[in-house]
């Protein structure tokens, strides 16, 4: 027994050393940017990139916030998509973006789950096979970042996820909140922000037929068929048959595609046959396996910029490494968890008093506003009744100010933003509205 104990201690030490030794970081000379790899588990190396805001004003009364951006997919790169197409300081042509969220907060992009973008595994068996594993990896990364990024100590951290990234933000938020409460992580969790997030697959599936009928993209017959398929998704999920539920959900999307004249599920004002801002750069977000195939084509602008400009800048990327916008291997590894909801995680965050903000684009179908409202109504949180009975406040963020950009409703620590004129990727479709919304959410001193 004693021998076994010694062996265990010995291995623990060795692992810690290997682990610690495998972290690698670098940055700009002025300290405004840092990036690096953290080996969050044996053979699992996550890449992160921190950018400090030029507008940063330290104030003890109103601390400067930090945003950790989590991309969707699962399998899409945050550095390719979130950074270059949505909220980063430069667009893919390396021109400044005047709506960058960097004006309001420091930014951290993470290539997540491990295997995405610059992140890599030494062995495919090290890919995350559950949402919980992906969230644990992020929580582990944050422990290291609390040491690597000095400003994080005094900066409230906001986990902002889009699409599947929102589900991981909720799961990670719970682990972070628990670790902070247990005293094992020294960070301030400013809040968890869920942008068009994949929190409740059955609520979304059930919303598609009604939503698309209301905007003339489906007729009665297709709606009847769609509801039957969505109910089957719900039943399969309830029975724990998540892989079967995924197949039914994909069949539902196929039926909608054929009966709607190929409506774009990320924006019902568009068709899939017409390219949007994102598909021009072959960087369509999300969820849809078909999208990922197109986005995986390495010969596009984002890929050229990341493999050229960024790889040169970062220096520490392994020499032969080729960055890709999407990892289908990461998507496939999470197949068993894809249809699992995260409503309980949102409830747990609310019960801790953590600020939870949901924002949703009006034209999104895949993670529709109707579906988001439906899962919010399923929360067990004791503030729910009061929240639902409050009127919404119209938002007039952007010129011309007589137009309404959206609505917000807040009660205690739950906040819901309805963003007009945007589809699945709000910062792409409504950059000005998104900027002032995030500024309000993170309580930026740069307001
Ligand atoms: C990738 O995109 C380029 C340019 O759009 C196209 O010519 C090429 O056929 C595509 N390759 C694949 C494998 O889809
Ligand atoms: C939650 O956000 C509100 C502003 O929206 C802020 O006043 C409050 O302090 C925040 N609470 C926590 C626990 O961060
Ligand atoms: C960015 O520039 C465009 C074009 O000049 C302008 O319409 C928009 O309002 C600007 N956005 C912000 C957030 O300043």
C-alpha cells in the first residue's frame, strides 16, 4: 500500500512538471498583447490570445472588463471568425474595424475546444468528447491565464459565447463560479453572455415551423410535418437518445430546406443560395455540417491571413502547422453531446447571483428568438415570474436615433436583448448595435 502511495505521488510530480513545462507564451514588446499554449490535459494544447484595449482606463470604482470570446460549431475558430469577421480590432484585410469590442473591453480569443484552429492534440484520442470536458479544459486554461495576464486579477471576466460557444460558456461559467466559491480560482466572473446560443435544441426545433410559417417561408402542410419531426426530437432527447435526436433534427433541417426554397437558417431574410458576408470569406458559423464542409476549404482569405500574417506574428506556432477555419474532427468528437441542453447550467449561474445575459438576432432561425424565449420560460430561477412580467425597454443606440435597434429586459441578474435586423451572428449583421449592447452588458468605463 505504502509503495502504491509513493508511486502515485511520484506520477503526480512528473505530470505536473510535464504539464507546467508545456506552457509556452509570448507577446508584443509593449505588453499590449500576449498569446500562448497551455497544455490543459496531457496531449491537449489550447491556444489563447489576449489583446489589451487602448481605451483601458483603470478605475477602482468601475474596473475595466475583459471579454473571453467563445466561437460556435463546435469546431469553428474564434481567431478566424470572431476576431476577423465579428469583433476583433482588424478585419480580414487587416483594416481597422470601427465597431471592435476592443474599444470597450480587453479581449481574449481562445481556439476551443482543443483541436480547433491553432490548438492541437498530440493524439486524436485527446479531443474533448463531452461538453463537460471542453468546459473543464477552459476552466483549466483560465487558471493559467490568471497567472499569465496580470490585468485579469482586477478585471471582471465575461464569458461571451456565440451559438455552440454559448452552451460552452454556460458550462464553463458554472465550473468557474464553483471554483471561485471554493477559493481555488482567483478571478472575478463579471457575467456569462449567451449570443444566439445552442442552449435548448428541442425548444429551437419546435420553433422552426411556426417561425418560418409566420414569415411565409413554409406552408401549413410543411408546418404540420415539421412539428411532428420537432416533437420527435423532443421525445428522443427526453429518452436520452441524443444521437438519434441529432439525426431527426438534421432530417427536419433537410425538410425545411426543400420546402422553404432553401431559406438560410442563420437569417430567414436570406437564402442559402445567396452568399452572406460570412460565406464570402467561406467562414459560415455553426452547427450545420454542410456549412462546415464549405468552410473547411483552406484556400480562402481568412486562412491566408491567419496562416501568413498571424502565424508570423505569433512565432511560437509549430513550423509545419496549417491552421484551418473549422475542425470537423472536433465536431465529430462531441457528437454524443451535441443535442444535450444546458438550461440547468443557466439556472445554476442565476442561483449564484452571476449576471446572465441572453442576446438574440431577430432573423435567426437555427437558434431562434422564439426558442430562446421558450427555454428561458423553463428556468427554475425564482426571479422568473417577475422577469417575464416586466415591460421591455426599446434601444436607440445608433444613428438615426428615431429608429429602434432592439429591446432589453432585465430583472435582478437575468438580462435579455432582442436585436432587430440581425441574424445568427449579431456583431456581423448589426455592428453598431452590438458594440453599444456589449458596452452596456460589461458596464464598460469607456461608455
Ligand atoms: C476551394 O475554394 C476555391 C475558391 O473558391 C475553389 O476553386 C476550390 O475548388 C475549393 N476547393 C474545394 C476542395 O472545395
Ligand atoms: C450585474 O450587472 C449589473 C448591471 O447590469 C451590475 O450593477 C451588478 O453589479 C452586476 N452583479 C454582479 C454580481 O456582477
Ligand atoms: C463605422 O463606420 C461606418 C461607415 O463609416 C458607420 O456607418 C458606422 O456608424 C460606424 N460604426 C461605429 C460603431 O462607429
